[in-house]
C-alpha cells in the first residue's frame, strides 16, 4: 500500500463571506419592476444567506436608493 505523509496541518473553521453590500448588489441585479413592486409593498425585505443563515433586512429608503442607482445606470 501507498504511504501517507502529512505535509501540513491547518485549523479548519467555517466562514461565510456574505455581507450587506453583497446582498444589496443582488437586489440591484433584479428587474426594475420587481424592485418597484418590493417598494410598493411598503414592507422591509428580508434576505437570508443560504450558507450561514444570517438575516439581512432592507427598508424602503434603501430599496429606493438601489432602484435609483439601477435606473441611472440603465
């Protein structure tokens, strides 16, 4: 049988690289009418990271800022 040699050891830990800016850019990738619909519902939007389960909430003023940025780029 082949011999196994350990060349290096490392501490392993779970880290998620999600953050508010990343999720904001995901919202910015939505269609304009979808963003407008979210704003019109006048409710905070909850986004949950599928890796770490961290919850992020986006209120209407932030959604409107994301929409304005998207419209100005288009």
